[in-house]
C-alpha cells in the first residue's frame, strides 16, 4: 500500500507513535468477539439525534434492528419483521412482526413501531434519512402484529432505506434485539436476546450468556482502534473512511487484513455559497474541471478507491434507471481541462474583478489535509487561491461524503438540490419533484435525466471519487466481508458453518 501525502511526515510519525504505545495483547484469545469502532460510543444514542457515529450505528443495529436489516453480504434480511408482502401496485408494504419484547419486558406492538417510524419522519425530526422517504403517505398498525407502509408511488428501493441502522426501532431508549447491551467500563458487552418462544427459557438464557456468543464493542480514535487490533485487543476495526485511512498506513498492519467496501454514493465538494466569482455557473464549472482526480486518488495509494466525475453514482439499479450523465469535459485530457478552466479565470480577472479565496471545509484529519492539499493545488494552477476551514465553520465549499442509502436514481439529485448545505436551482428542483411524484416509470426516467442535465449545467457540486469505507478484520471475523452497502452487522461478523 503506497501513500504520497504532501508535507505530512510529522503527522504520520505521530500516528505511528500512538500505535506503538499500546501494550501487547494475546492474539488468538477466545471469548467475546472484540470490535473497535472509530468514533464515539454512546449507549443512549438514538436515531432522532441526527447522524450516528459508526460505533453508535453498530450498537443500534445490534440492539434495535429495523423492520428489515442487512446481512453480512449487504443483502436485505428479516429484522423485527419476520416476513412481509408487497401489493401488486407496488404501493403498499405489509410487515408481520416477530415475537419481541422491549428491554423492560413489555411486548413490542405494531402501534409502537408505527409511532416510532412516524416520529423519525416528522417535519421537526433530526433523523438523517427523513428527507429520503417522500413517497410515504401513511404508516399504520393494521393489527397488533401487522404494520402497513403506504406509498403515493411505487418505490422498489424502500426496503434498502428501512434496513439502514438509523432506522432501528428504538422506544424511549429501549431496544428489542437481536442483542442486548451491558456497559462495562468504556465498552459495551452485547449478548444475544434469549428466544422468547423457547421451550426451555433457562437453557435459552444460558446459551445467550455464553461468552463465545458475545461481542465487546468500544468506540475510540482511529489510532486507538488500530492499536487495539495490532496488539491483540480487538478482532476487528469498523468505521474507516478516507479521512482516517492514513492511520492504517502508519499502523503496519498487513494489507490482507484491510476490507474495502465498493460503495456508490457522493464524495466531493458542495458549493454552499454563490457570491462573487462563485455566483457564475461557468466559474463553478471551471473549478469542477480543474481537479485532477486520478492524481488525488493515487495520493492515498488504494486501488479500490476510484475517481468519479458524475453527479449521480452508478447504482445497482434494478428498475432500469438511467445511467449517470457523463459531463462533456470528461472527454478531454487533463491538460485540456486545465487550460479550459484557466481561460475562464483569466477572463474574470481581465474584467478587473478579484477572486476571494474560497473557504473549503474538510475534516481536520490526515486524510482531510491531504485532500485539501491536492484540491487547493489544482485550484491554484488555474489562478484561484483557497483556504481550508473546519467542517463546522462558515464555508464556500463543504465536503459531502455519503454512501447512497438505496438504489433510487433520484437520491443523489435530491441530496444536491436545495438542501441546507447545497445551492438551489428551482428548475432542477421542479423536475426532481415531478419525478418523485410520477407513477409512470418511463416518464420518471426521462425526468431524472432532465434534472441531472440541469444540475450539471448549474454546477452545484465537484464530484471527486466514490465514497471510501474500510474495516480491518482478523482471521476470526470470517463474516466481515466487503459488500456494496458498507454494512457489517455485529451479529454476522463470525460466519456460521453451513
């Protein structure tokens, strides 16, 4: 694995020193599976609190799965619902709930679940996916164990949304399973919930308490997580992103232990302010063209990470959705693109107008600093200075790093249009709204392409690459495999024998 970070040797030396300080552990030790998640772990975290850290997402997915869930291969599997049906018009999903109890012993009912899901999608909710369910008309309990989600138009990819960890069914901090959590110091010990229908409850409880069936989860820093793995205190590390990849290079952990998920999504810089130089579509487009994506990705030395030039990712589409629109400038070589972009900048300056250095918000991490170094160098090459600012600061461009939550061709267009951290083109938004409400699949595809073309001309976003999600797995974690959803449920990290 090869890294070419610009002017960051001290940073890499520091991260390596942190890893070296950890004491040695015992490789091959059995007992609970030990997982180190990058990010904070809060046992009280709920989906209503906004975006979840990787540690909190893993905890919720283990203790409070949604109606459906992802398995270790990234495929839809049963969750709180043990079966479901879809009506012939594709507009009604009916779920039958399994026998389950909240942690206080009370039975989980369909009305509980319906109320929780409605709260996630309420206008005042901070739920990270609340804007990704525009097709839902009603969520209601049909019986004590049956819940219906009714849609205004068919949405074949709705199960993929419902399977996200942030759609975990949490009732006032109480989960239902399939695992239960107990805090032990800084870690959380997860053990299986005994089968409520078991003929021998005592035997079921004893099996659930078997240490070999338990998982110890801890949330920590990137260097801390990798130090735990390197020194035998963790069987796996989850939650890696581009921003923390340099820590893996510094760890000297074998490349064969790295698991990289081939995920579609958005990774790039969103324009959040359209003033001065950035107010002109052609000027923003010049910055889009100026980026030398291959050079940027090569700096991280990871062959699985790929550049991306389209606004929409290539999805695992099952509904015949249109292919992403490749911009015309992608046909030109790097030198030609830079020359085109520089002519735009020179023309602006020739008219006596200055360019205020754009403030670019990226994570204050090794990967974030590498990213800014390469982007700013490319901007400088066409005569545009820039300034790095923290992610929470006022900015002109801000990094978006998100995995597509489902295979809806409209997801990326919605994400890049008229949001708090994006520009807003009314023509594109009207086409997006029309496509969302269109029951005719053929017309919907046309409107998706039209909306994408309008956004492409408007240039609200600089696509850079596919999102990068990585984990580290010991030989013990036979079930932690790369998949196209970057989903690694803790109760699947050890594959069961056939």
